[in-house]
C-alpha cells in the first residue's frame, strides 16, 4: 500500500468513528441532497481562482471537461486541464481499491485543493456533483456571475448509492419535448445523482423514434391534428445518439421504452395491419387509451416487433430494453381469429396469456442480444415468464413478492408516491393534471418506504414517473400566470421539482438515514440552485411553525420561509395575497384562520399558492368526496344546466351516488335531469332522483359508470334553479360504492 492510500484509509477510518452528518451546526453552509453516507467538516475552505487546474486520470477526460465547462460558464474562467498529474488544484482519480462501491466516491476538500476519487467514472461524476453543491449556487449558472466568492468549505465525504437503479420516466410520447429539453431533464437528474432515464417514446398519442425500416411510424405516427395545427415531433437516430452521448458523461443510462401490446395506436395509424381489425384510425389529439392492440396472431406484426426492437437495440447501448406492457384491454384479442389460433396452438386458457406469450418471445430475443427486458409489472403477471425480467411496480407494491418468487427483479415506482403528474395539493389554484388519486405532497413523496417484501432483496431501485397525458388538452391543465410563456416545458418542471429531490434521497440514501425535517431544511438552499439552472419548480407555501390561541381569543401564526432568501407576504382579511401585500416580519394575529392567507415570494414572477385551510367536511363523510358547491350567485330563476367538473371523484367503473346537500338559505335548489360526461362524451343521463333517507332535504341520483378512462376529465351537468328565489347554498358530494 503506498503512502497516499494509507493516509486516505486513515482519513476514512477517522470519519467512520466521527459523528456523522451534523445538520445543526452546518445546515446553513452544507446542505447536500442526497444526503451522503459520511461527512466530516474540517477547518478552512477551498478558494477557486482562475489559476486553478483540473488534473485527471486519462479515463476521466469527459468528467474533467464537464467540470471545466460548468466552472467556465459561471465563473468565466477556463481552468487548465492536466492529464495524469498529481499536482493540480482539483484532482480527479479513479481508484476502485480505495472506494470499493459502484458509483461511490471519496471527496476531500481542503484549503490546499480538492480530490475526487471514484470507484468508477460514475463515482467521480457524483463526487463532482457533491463538490458543486459545496460552492455558491451561482456555480450552476450558464452565464458569467460576478462578485461571487467561489469557495467551498473543507470537508471529507465518503459516499455511495444505496441502490443501483435510481430512475426517472419522461413521457415524450403524449407531449413531444424537444432534444434540448430532454438534455436539460437529464442534466437535472444527474445533478441529483439519478442514473436511469426511462424514455417513454411510444404511446397512443405519438411515435417519437425514427425507425428506418418503418418510415411511416414517424412520417404519420408522430403527428396529430389537422395540417394547419399539427402537433408532435420525433427524434431522429442522430438525435438519439447525441442524447446518449450527453447522458453518458452524466452517468445516465437512457432506456428506450417501446410500448406494446397496448398504447401503440400511433403505430397502428401508420400501419393499420398491425392491429387485429386492420381498421384505419387517427392519432388522437386528446388523451386517449386505445383498445386496439398489436395483433399477436399475424406473422407480419410479430416481424414488425422484431425489426423495431432490433433497430432500437442497435441504437441504444443500454443493457435494458423497456417493453411497456401496461393497461392492455384484451377484448380485441378475444374476438380476433388470428389471435385465437395462437391461443389454441399454444394451449393457453385466455386472451390475456397472449401477453405472457409475447413477453417470453421478446425477452428471449433480447437475451440473445445480451439485453434484459424491463416493463410495467403486467409483463410478469400474465402467465409464466421463463427469462428473468425487471418489473416496474406501479400498481401494487405487494406484487414485488410475485416478481421475487418468479426469479425476476423489481423497481418501485408506486403511483401513490412516485407519479409526479399528480399535483402536490388540493389548494384552489393548484395545477391539477392527474386526478385519479389523491395529491402527492413533497412530504408524502419523501415518506415512500423501500420495503423488499421478501427475504431476498430483488428491489434494485426506485423510480419517479412523469406522464404528459394532461399536457395535450387545455381544459384540465389550467393556466398559471408565471408559467405561461412556454407552457408545457415549464409545467413539466413545476411537477417534477422539488419532488425529484425527494426521489433522489429515497433512491440514494439508506432508509434509516432519511429524515424529512432534516431534508426539508437542506432543501431550502436548493431552490436557488434550481433558479440558477433556469429550472422551474413549485414554490412551497410558507411553513406554519406555530398556530396558537391568544388570551384575547385570536389566532396567532408564526411562519417561516421554506425557501432560503424568499419573502413571505400575507393578508388578514380573507383576500388573496399578492406580491404587494404586507411582508411578514413577526407573528400575525387574526380573528379566524379563514381570514389568514400567506404566500412565499421568491421573485415577483415566482411565488407560491397561499397557505390554505381546507374546509372541514367530516360531517358529510357518508356522502363520499366533496365535488362542488352552489351559492346564491350561481342559482338561476329558471331551470338551466349547471355544469361542474368531477374528475377524480369518478375513479373507476362502478356504481355512484351523487348527493346535493343544502346548507343555508330560505330557498332550496330544484333539480331536474342529470348527465355525466367523459370529456364531451355523454355516459349517463338520468332524471331519476331520490331523497336521502336520513335527510329528505338532500337529493341524490344513482348511476353506473362502465367506460372509465384514467386521465380523462369527467363533468356533471344538472338542470337546476332556485325554488323560491336564489337564497340557497349547498354542497355536492359523490360516493363510489364498494364493489
Ligand atoms: C401506468 O401508469 N399505466 C403504468
Ligand atoms: Zn389479433
């Protein structure tokens, strides 16, 4: 062992026994996300100067050039690169003996210099990311920042990921994000040490990958709407190569997702013979889950799949190929003579097993190319799959056990915690997007537990998921002023951040080392890093530190800003606060909590929703979910249609009861015919109302939904007017009956 290694081993041993991460004394200075395994702050700081140099082991040229470029953009200094030297101020080294965990690194910062030692290139890249987090936030800017003291506190950090798969899915099929945005998304993932991008390239609404053998996939399948208003786009194979190279430097593996047998209407539009019926369709301009599947019975469609997967595997170096596999409705296969013939030939019992048959076929084919098949959990739930696959557990975390028993591996991506297309809150004004489940607050996201659900761990990682299906219709995704100028991309960032930082820590840091209050505190300084990256995010509401009753019967609020350096503005008269409302400087007293509103203001164009106290509807629990309310202002004198949204309250097929509950007023609401719409499609029409047994003033309607689609907006339209004038107020609730 040479002297240098022996010294480093001693340092490492010292850190092992030293107290670990000490947020209390260092929180304002060091706020790393994800939290490293071990960190010791030493004395002094490293000062970056224009004379600093970057030394690197030959294999680390890409990482050295990356660091050089980041520093150059923000400081304006082009640091000299020095290959194979031990005399540089910032030293990048590869040493798998010293750091023995994949993607692990040892970072030492002293007043004399910086050393990043990695187990592999990924480890060195992550050491660089940690180093960047030690510098002022301005280091992330792509424009020169002046008057900044470019220092990093002296520390020794040993770090490595807890799980090898730390992923994010980006749905570029429902909404086409251009190459530059995808690069930015990869860059943001890399900043927070995520290493797998599931590239959702195919869906009903668009085919985004150039396949040379089938040019109509992108000539036709990548575009929706009439010529004058065409929407869509695709990546050429050259674009893909550029993205792969960009991601590789950042230790991100791009895993292409070729969806089948469902979610493939865009291909069927281009080549109608791919489906069982052969009928011509159009690429939808609205969110839509097609019932048309790839026909398993026609040799031509199987050959198509082979050709597409072959070209995809040649293009992407990833050791994984994602085959989608979610949400197939098997009715087409049930009535297709070609598919039925395969069922008979293979001795299968039902049409759903054809999916298992297809998965086996493809998994075997990919194995010959040294690739492992990944897919949504359905891929291992439709019959015995003989080749080991990796299942993305999105629906039922308990299915992890089934994956383990069958010899497969699992990645946790539960919709309850990891679907970033759900809003963070139900605060009025919140961007709604997906509504088929409750909101996922930052805290809820962070609370996701990684439970292996079995003795032998087969959970290789965690992934976040960003669906774009809501981005192709404006009636659900409402405008937010400060996001307007480049709507979809900014919305994508609004949904992704800051929850991606929670994902980062869930995936990287061991569960026992995670702690939400500590994370929340460290997060405060990261918003300015996102700002310098030019990345939008959801500004969190002011934090209520205390809410106390005063002796004079008032309520006293003590607040803190969740974003370092941001202001809080507030009102006490029930009005909506603006960026010109009074600045919060000391605890505020109000008569009633509904009088109090406060917002976090980062900049005049970037501020939060107000603190919101949801009304207490617990007295109406038996009527289900609050859906709408009526007030005198909207009550008409003649029977007229009253339409309101009930997306999210209609949550699957089944029986529902809608209740109209009067709460106030001399008059009452007279009700007539009720209609339920799925977007513009009339699903239910009923004139048959009843009165509630417990309370005859309550009017109810019962109806059945047979054609539910997740992600599609639902509306109720009911004829209504005031019985004796408009002095009536009330609430509408919807209850889904247990099945
Ligand atoms: C999915 O959300 N359909 C995987
Ligand atoms: Zn068929």
